[in-house]
């Protein structure tokens, strides 16, 4: 970089990412100083070497940010554990389901473990219903990786994030309902007026007593 570049000439790319061509190294350094930037050797194995005028400090910062972003996307999925009891009430079950949702949203898998003791072994159906209820509550963002099964006195189930289901479950904007034209209001029927008596008919004279 800068005065450490010894070979001459070099193929130069300016600060606007445009090809300048093959120039002497001293001229390339002068161009970089005039622009207030650095002359960086980006392809030292080429002949002639390729150099670029850039802000080296800014470039290093951007590279570091890209590496950090790549590491965050490459986060390894962890297996989180949640313990249950065969007699877990609905309120506690809801709390544990919400906690599992947080793990799944972070991209982690969740293993549910239910321990049966003594006479509880006779009520494995209750444990299975609890596992099914948990999955139904998380089916919008999760898929079953390991279905509920008994291992000794333990029933386990593993759920994994399902991004496809998560995207499909996002609410879509509803289309505005078209207003149906209102039916024309019917006018009440008009009462017919009695027709006048014919002109040629005369009223009868009143009888005298």
C-alpha cells in the first residue's frame, strides 16, 4: 500500500472504479495523494500489478462489517430443552409454549421432555395429548423433527424451526369488499282519489215534509 508498492508500472483503477490503464507507480501514488486517498495493491500477482485508489480505512471497516454479518447468518442452531410434567396445567403449558416460540424464532430447536413417575406411567396418553397440544400451538413456525416417543420413563419430542410455515402464516392484506348496489327504494302505493260524479247527473231535490 502507498510507498510500500515497489514494482512499476502498475495497472491503475481510480477512485471512481474506472480503468485508467498502465501508468508508472509514482504517477499512481501522486494521483492517490491528490485525491486524499490510498493506493492499494489489489492484485499483486498480476503483471503488471493492479492497484486501486481508495479509502483503505473505510474499506477495512466495510469488510469487517461484512464478516460480522456473515457470522451472524451462519449461527449454529442450538438444542434448547423444556421439561414438562404429566399433570402440567393449561396455564403452565401456555408459558412453556411461549418460551419455546422464542427459541424457535431465534432459529433454535426445542426438545420437550416429560418425566413419568410411579403410577403416572399408566397415563402416558395424557402426556401424548400435552405434546400434541404444544405442537398445535407452534405449528405456524415449527415442524416435528422427532415425534413424541417413550424412552424408559421419559417422553420426548423435538421441534425445529419451519421458515416456510412462518412465511405462509404472515397475515396478508385483505382486499376491500366491493359494495353491492343498494336496491331502489319502493315508493308506497298512492291512494286513489274517488272519481268525480258525471256532470250530467243532477242531485235529487230534497223532499219537503
